[in-house]
C-alpha cells in the first residue's frame, strides 16, 4: 500500500511539474520557483492538479490549501480550507486569499513562505 501511495504522490508531482511550463509559458522558471517556495515552506504538502492548476494539500484525499496559476500575472492563493488568520489590527473582516505578482524576489518568496506556513497550520 505504501508503494502505491508513493507512486501516486510521484505521479501527482510529475503532473504538476509538467503543467507549470504549459501554464506559465515564458514565465515557467518563475512558476517553478513559486512551486519550490511553497514546497520548501511546507514540505508535508502534496502537490496535485486541482481544477487544472497546481494545488497543494496535506494529503491526496485532503482539501487543497494553496494553489498557483497564471492569469495576466502569476497568482498565488489560498482556498477556504486553509488556516486563515485575520491580519493583526485589521479594522475589517476581509480575508486576503490571493496575490498577484510579476516577479519573485527574496522578500516576496519569504512572504509567500510565511503565508503557506500559516495556511498549513
């Protein structure tokens, strides 16, 4: 059973790594860095395709917590299943759940890692 699970996890990872260049096109290197940033922040996450885009969950049968996609910009987002925490001192009830970016620099990668770690709980 463990071998079957490991194979499925490997197949899911391969599907995500194949999808990123297709989806991100000329920004494939950025898409792969975004994937690597997410996985480094929470190594327990299991990548899989989710609605045709890379999604990350704590298990194959668990809900996706974070996802990435390419619209006009690179998009990193949280699903409603993520551990959501309101910003300290927030004066409203809006919960940030998606961010656009044009590039990934060190401060952006660090912030994404923080968001992923909170989302995973």
